[in-house]
C-alpha cells in the first residue's frame, strides 16, 4: 500500500468529512466565492481567512492534476516541483503528482531566484507549479528555465509566460488514473535544509512515505477524531510526514499561516486541535507570551489538546520543564530525524518516557541506531561518536551525487553528521552537529550543551554557540544571545551565570544579537560564523 492508496481509502470511507482546513490570520477578507467543487468560507473583518476541503474533493483535485500531467505526456521518469506557501492546494497537488507516477519535488519558499533555478536543474525538474508570491522570482529566471519545462500557476491573474493550473485542471477528468505504483519506485526529491552547505537533492522511494505514515501513527496513536495542527512549511519532510499520521486514520489536518502565540492558541481553540507539532522558537514564544500576560489561557478552549511534540533541532530540557508546568495534562514527544531519513521519528523520545526529557530517545518504529567513532567502529556506551541510523525510510541516494551518497550511506547505514552518546538506559542524547563542534586547544566543545545550559536563564529567549577563530587556541566558544523583550543582561551577568559550567565550556565571547533560524527552526550557524568570525579576524588584524 502506498500513501496514494490511503487517500483513496479516506475518500471512499469519509467522502463528506473535512480533510483539510487552511487558516490564514494574515489575510482577513469579507467575501464569499463559490468554485465548482468547494467553497471559500465567508468571513468577517474580525475573522481569519479560512477554507476547508472534504476527503472526496481532496481526492478529486489530486485526480484532476494527475490527469492534467498525464495529458501533457508526464511519465514515471519525470519530476514536478511545487513552489507554494502552505495552502489548501498544496497537498492535492502533491498527491496529484504521485498519482501520475511522476516524482514530486517540494521547493523551499525562501529560495532566491538563483536557488530555484539551481534546484530545478539539479533535480531535472520538468514542470514547475508556483503561486502568486513567487511571480517576481520566477520571472527573473523564466528565460533560462522555460526551455523544455512547463510552468503552471496557482492563483488568479496568471502571468502571460505561464499556464493557469485552475483553468486547465477544471477541464480534466476527475476519475482516478490508477497508474500502478510500487514501494520501490521513485516518489519524491526533497532538498536538505542547507545549514551545512548548499542543499542536496535527496531521492526517496514510495516506501519511505509509507513508512513515515505508519511510524507517525504508531508513535502518536492518532485516531480518526484527532485534529492535527500543521504550522511548519509543507516543503519540509517534518511537516508533511507528521501529517501522514492523520492521513492513515482519516483525521483532519489544519494548515496555519502565522506563528504568533495568539494565532496558535486561537487556532487550537477554534479548530479543536488535539495534536500540535511546534518548533523550539514557537514553544518559547508561547511561554514568554503567557509569562508576560499578552495571551491568557482562559481565553481559549484547550482541554482537547492532548499532545505537543517538537523536532527539527535540539530541545532544551528547561523548555519542556516550563511547558509541563503550564500544560501538565499534555503528552510530550521529541522527534529526531533528517530529510535523508524521510523526516522525524527515526529516533524519538516516546510518550511514556517523559522522565528522560533532554534525550532524543530510542530507535523509532522499524529503525535501528548505533554510534561510531572516526574509524567507523561502534563506541562504548557513554562515549561520544557519530549517530548512524538504518531503516525502511532511508533515502535511495543524493540525486546525481554518487560521491556524497557514498560518504553518507555506508553498508546500509546513514551517517547523520550528528554527534551523540547513548546512556546506560539505552537512550540517545544529541551532543551536536559534527561540523558545529568547537575545537579549542585540542578539546572538543559541543555547543548544544552550552546552549541548553544558557536557555535556563530567565532573561534569555534564544542562544547559539559558535566557534570563533583564535590565534592561540584555534577556536573559542562564543555565545550569541537573544534576550526576551524588555529583559536586560550584561556580559558579566552571563559570565557569572556560566560559572557552574566547567571552565573550558564557558563562552569566551558574548554577543547580544538576534539568533537566525531557518523555516524548520534550525539555527543558521554558518551565517553566524561568517558574520562574527569575519568580525573576529578584523578585530585581530586591528590589534596588530
């Protein structure tokens, strides 16, 4: 069974039930538009823009897009890219590509025009589907990308150099094309987040998608009555793969545009959400807003909210302690994964292991883990090494990059590039990215450990620890600290607070500045190293 079969089953079993809801607080309109197959829900000036779609319409729209692609000669070797913000059209388009037998290529909506062109070329994309927010970027490169490619536009006022998806799809059959699919055929190319270099194209088979759906439902026990709130971008494996747990049981999914504490709590309340996946900054913002009184829990209906889980980056233990104090009835899970392992869950804490908060957990459903040293041999429990994972969700390869594939996939094991250790109870603890380790005078310093410690300070909203060049020691640890609104803190205050750390782990430099994170919540450390590392070199040359 593929995930396409899961959609078909839901359309047959729950045809008139709502499958998807789009909530966009940033767009408030008072209008009512009726399209041929579903309605835009009428709103007032005080309500967010909202749309909903049933399972039967979801399946029908996927069928129409699949038939449109097939009418243009698309076959199983072709690639179709999706460049859209989260919206109600996103998932039907995704499934339409899969139903046609082609390979779907979700693109990061933050890409510049040049990056879009790079990814289209890297993945051998034949068709680009894009929304109105990207007209300017696509137009910059249209002369270079249009040859041999089709451009489909999702929205009103289609550019003259593209074709209207809505008009074309409305003329296509709503019948399921029933293109035969197997688990070992190509399904998707996802691009890595690019925090350690330019993004790589990651090829997955249908088995990876099916595994993600089964794993998510096994880990978090979704039922048909659960409502999943999806906030992160769907182009990232994390968001889409967590939603697949809802697909397995025909549960409702809510796509939210906007991540302020008010909009998150308001949407959980209004839509009856029971499961919410947050990134660390969003969870922090909610707690800070509650502490400051800018939002109040008694203004919302939240009793049905049963699970909050976090992934995509290391989770400070102090954050979860604070969260449990505010939401003591919530189940909690940490999810670890990579795009190469089809998103989060190859390691997860588990709802029953709240006493091990801080660990990334144990091997996920049908996954195995090990920690190896530089020689590739497994290290002893308690020792730090590189985390390797193995399971049915592994990528097939880095597309058109056999050298990088050979470096990352070794004897069926994915070398994650993350440094970790395993405790005496069998739980894995993330130490840091291999490339982020600071080597000071020959001593390995793991920034995540320092970051977790500093996040325990009540004035600190976010922190990133990076290595800065040093003539004598090679590198020194520097803490980039973002303060909570209205909070004050000095470098001396930080130094005093860090006296509880071993001397070699204490930051040698403190920088008060915003901490940049990408759309999936990961700290953009290469950007910080480039900015402040260059500053450190200039300062050193000035001293000379």
